[in-house]
C-alpha cells in the first residue's frame, strides 16, 4: 500500500494552526462575543420568564387586549395597525411583569404564582382557532396535552425557548440577506458558496466553534442552531423575490415606484409564500439542531433522547422523539397559518 512519507504529513501542523487562529480570534473579539452572549442569555431568560413565571391572569389580560385591538381595527382604514396589537400586548406584559411580579418591594400573593400548564393549552387553542379553524385548534391542543402526558413538559418549554429565539434571530438575519442576494449578483456569488458550505457541513461540526466561543449551555446551543437553520430562509427569500412576475415589476416601474415601495408593496408580498416556506424549513431545522445541541448542554427534549441513547433505553428515546415530533407539528401549523393570514391580507391591498 502506498503511504505518504512523513515529510508530507502536515495534518498536525494544520490542526495546530487552526487552533491557534481560533484562540487569537476568540481573544481579539472577546468583547463582541461577550456582548452576543449577554444578549442571547438575556433573551433566553426573558422567554423562560414568559413561559414559567407569568401568572394566568396576565395571560387573560393579554388576550383581552388583543381582542379589543382586533375589534377596534376591523375597519380597513386601520388594518395596517393590526401589528400594533401584538406589540402592545408584549409591552403591557413587560410592564406588568417587571412592576408587579419581579418588583422586590411588592409582596402580593399573586406575585409568586407560576404559569399553570393549562394556560398554554388555552393559548394554543385560541391562536390556532384564529389562524386556522376549531378542528385544527383541537388537534394541536391535544398534541400539546400529549407532550405533557409523556412527562416531557418542562423539557419541552426549555427546548421551545431555544427554538423561538433561534427562529426570531434567523428571520432578522435571513430576510435581509435574502433580499440582498436577490438584488445583487455580487452578493449572490459571495453568499452561494457560503450557504452551500453551511448546508453540507455535518451538524456536529457547528458545535465546535459554538463551544469554543461560548463554552457550554443554552447560549452556544442557540448560536449553533441559528447558523444551521438560517440558510433555507436566505435561499428561499432570494428565490421568491427573483421569481416575482415581471409584469408586476414593470407595472410598479411604470407608476414610478421607488426601490422601497417596489420591495415592500410588490416584491415581498408576491414572494410571501416562498418566504413562508423558508421560515418553515428554518423552524424544522432548528428543531432538529436543538436535539443535536443537547450534547453541549442545551438540555430539553434533546437531552431525553441523548440520555436514552447513551443508556440504551429505547422506550425513553421514543418518548423524547414523539414529543419532538409533536412540537414540530405544532410549530409547523402555526407558522403556515400565520403565513396564509399575512398573504391574504397583502392580497387585499
């Protein structure tokens, strides 16, 4: 057998060089990574607070505010203000939570009330009914009950916090990059090989830089999940904008539309189904990556599967797997319903 001579064996040198580069990179940009870590930790803690430490009566207030906003802005003239209802609900939650619940000077009995499990069933039914119909609402609610019956409720909430944050950040990053990719051939030439590499690298490889930069825990798990999940959204956003009907674009040009008018009133509304598909794929990849990220301390449902694999406990492995599938179906239906509602609204404009 022909072997390379030792003089041509540069594997150790290359490995040491990469390690030295990462050490220098981490030390030189330590302030940036500390800033990112603080943001991710704060966001994860905020989501955990929402899921675990919000009393049921706050959720009732939030639903009431949303319903009131929806009733007030039924008039088409105020339809653009609909997103304000969600923003207002979130701001009211922050005010109530920090002034009443987290305030050390207030000792109300309601302060120590944690979020009961049934409130999530009610919220999911309410949201599913608004996005789809009562049959879908009942099905998704039963799936959520099924996760609790499996004994994976706490693990599900832990996993869900990472998934939600990863989806939000992936959307914030992926949508602008997809628009740039569609509008600029140079950006497309640069991003395409990077996206190809991101989608072909094994998922375990993402854990290495995440652990190297952020140690272990939920923060590196979130970081690795974002990197792994963002490429489909970038690609499908770009594809959707590039495939907008040329007649629509020409009509916008003939009416003197500016770049931003063309983007927000013609191209993005026409590409919404493609963007929604990208967001859906990003969500599914985030669910899959969170399971892998349990190896670096993400916990949650992935930890159940990982422990079962290490201990050769087939039953526990299937329990964790069933819970992950149920959660993935719930997220998929919610996102698809949200996309269809948004698409209908834009079609009316």
